[in-house]
């Protein structure tokens, strides 16, 4: 089959116009004219200009993106610093709160101790007052009982003659004195 194609290709003549121009020559001429028109109308410069504009726009966008990235990084650093400051402040607040709580507990213990001491002293004072009152009542009762007993003894053992002797003795003591 390859032989048949060879024979066919050798036997077929390529068409020509004007006796010398083949199809390949016409395509070459058309391409040369097309490229010449493109060069005459400065199409490569236009394309290069459009590409340069596109490159400039992309470069501008890249610079803006870089600036945005730098701004984002600075914001991130700023917020990380704020977060660290907030954490440090929270730790300081926690430490102050712990210290205040310890101080309040110590004050409460001191106040409770003082209150217990005051209440103990008040109880001891009440007990002492009750003891003094009871002792006074006992003394009063004893004095009253002794007075009543003495009055009964005197009434039982002293009569008018004993009274006369006592009065005479008192008068004699006044007269001497």
C-alpha cells in the first residue's frame, strides 16, 4: 500500500498558477503580506503595550497585596501584643485579688479572734457580776439573819433590869469622857 501511495504522489502534479506559483508559494506570500500589515499597523507594539499595561497592573496589584500583607502582619503583631498585655493584666488582677482575699481572710480571723475575746470578757464580766450579786445577796441574807437572831437573843435574854444596867453604863461612859 505504501508503494501505491508513492506511485500516486509521483504521478500527480502539483497545481500551479501563472505556471510557477504553487499552493505553498501562495501561503508564503499571504503570510508575508499579513506580517507586513501587522508590522505596518504596529500591532506588535500594541500587543507589547497591552502586555506592558497588564504587567504594570499586575505589579501594582502585587505591591498592594504586599502592602496589605505587611499591614495585616503589623495588625497581627499589635493584637498579639495587646493579647499579651491583657493576659499580663489579668494575671496581675488575679494576683491582686488573691492578695486581697488573703488580707480579708487574715482580717476576718483577727476580727473573729477579737470578737471571741470580747465575748469571753463579757461572759466573764457577767459571771463576776453574777457572783458579786450572789455574794451581796448572801451577805444581805446573812446580815438579816444575824440581825434577826441577835434581836431575838437580845429580846429573849435582856429584860428591863439588863437594859437599866446598860443605860447606866452608857451614861457613866459619857460622863467620864
